C-alpha cells in the first residue's frame, strides 16, 4: 500500500503550481502536476544515481529502450521497435517540432483543448482549424461533420489529444477508426498527444494508441508519450515520440536539429525505473484518483448551476460554469481562495479546469471553498 494521503509541503520549493499564489490564501488547483510523491522505485533510483556523483553526457541504454517497449506492450498491447523512438524534453516541444516539420500550411485540431495545441501551429506560422467538440451521450466527442466542412487542401496535420485534456474523454476504438479514416482520406499526418494514457479512471475505458490500429495509420502517425503526468516527474523533462515511418522520423529529427536535446540523465533514470517497477503504484494511484473524481462529481451534482460530463481519464475536471452568469468563473472562485485553470486559454471562458490530483484533505478544502462561492450566489 502506498500513502497518497501524505501531505507534501511544496511551498518550500520553487514549484510552479504552488508559487503562483505564494503569500496569499489561495489553494492552487490548476497546472497539471500532482501533489503526490513519485513512486518509491523512482526516488530510490534517482538517489542511487545521484550518489554516483558524476553527471556527464549520458547515452540512453538498451535497458531504457526495453523498459518503454515492454511497458507499451504490457499496457496497450502495442509492439513498437527501438528505432521508432525519438527522445525529447517534453510533449509540448514535440508538438512544436511536429508542426514545424509538417509541410502543410494549416493544422486541424479540436477545442476546447490544452492551449499548446493552438500555440504550436501558430509558432510555426500555420493556420489553425479548430473544431469545437460536441456533447453526445454525456461525453465530449469529435464532430466529424464539422471537421469535413472545415478541412482544406492546405491542411496536412491533425493534432489529437487522447485521453482528452481538458475533458477527460478516452476515445473508443470506433471513434479512433473513424478519425483514422478521416485523416487517411485527407492525407493528414496525425500527431497524437497521449501523455495521459496511463491515467484511466473508468474501469471500462481502454486506451488505444491510434497508431496501433493499422499499418497505414502507423505510417501517418507521430505518437507523443511520457511518464511525466503518470508518475509525477514532469520537472525531469522525460518524453518520447514514437514515429514508425522512417521519412517522418527523419523530418522530425532534422527539425529538432541541435535546438532541442534529448532527456537529461536523471530523466532517463526516472523513466526507466517508473516503467520497470511502477505498475503497482500506478494501480493504486488510479483508484485514489477515481475516489477523488467521485468527490468532485458529488460537488457538481449538488450545485445545479455547474455541469461536468462523464470523465474517463486524467486528474483534471472540465467544469461548465456558464449558468453562473459571471464575467469570469475563474475570478469568481479565486475570490474564495481557489486557483483553478481559467477556461479561456483552452477555448471557453465559461469553464474552469480543476486539478484533483492531490490529497483528499486538500481536495476537501478546495471543494469547501468552492461551495462557499456557490452559496454566495
């Protein structure tokens, strides 16, 4: 058993999450990192590596490659090859590389979405075709009709987020097959951010890498993964792209050039330990997060002016606060001491995103403050 209730005082380090509201009576519940200690296997591996005392240039060893390959096969029944892997500092930098490397003048993605899905194409001077997701059967789903209407010959890249951030959807096999057919029809490369793949909260949900569906999709896919969200090691900047197509991979690497390096040696150490020995910790984390989600769902159900659709993954709740009829739901809850993510950068200012990847006692305090805000209406 792992103790996810243990409070870790993160105010004593310059962490981004807790520093934002430093010196104020605000509980942060915004940026997507958790307040839990990383798995003991990761901490022990890092301590051992640090004790060696030499931190020179470091290669990625075969054991690290094998750990990734085995993890993906074990969890997603996806068999990849060593040469498909390209290591990067993070999924965000990988998204920017994918946009820069793509020859099209436009990029299609969905909205509301993690803001870098909009920023990355713009950084590459690409037009963004942002298609609004729709509500169907109490889930956020892709609007294929709107996608067909909006597609242009200049568009050569589709940027997918699965599981979906901020809405928590895990796309089904049928949904992914339909998306795959759309992308093949329009000759689109798929850049799929699957960083939240391991954080499934619904026992019936199953993450399927879109590149694993067929050889034709594999040859048109850049899949972005990392242990950072799963094992709470985002600060170590360890991520990788899986690119089966040799030409796509060559273009991706050429665009990286010498501007973006690979993983640092402590990131390699943490990644390997997490993927080799972190499964038991991950299983318990999922159960803990699922309980936290129930707390959030109960809070929303109690307040009829708020709305939360079914969520299958992630530790981020996308809450519809449009019925509050306030100028900024983010500012409204901030006045009561809760620092949520403002929905506007994601594509809808009437929403807030709540990070429930924290200790139950902290989440209770967050929800109590939010309830006081609701009671003030």
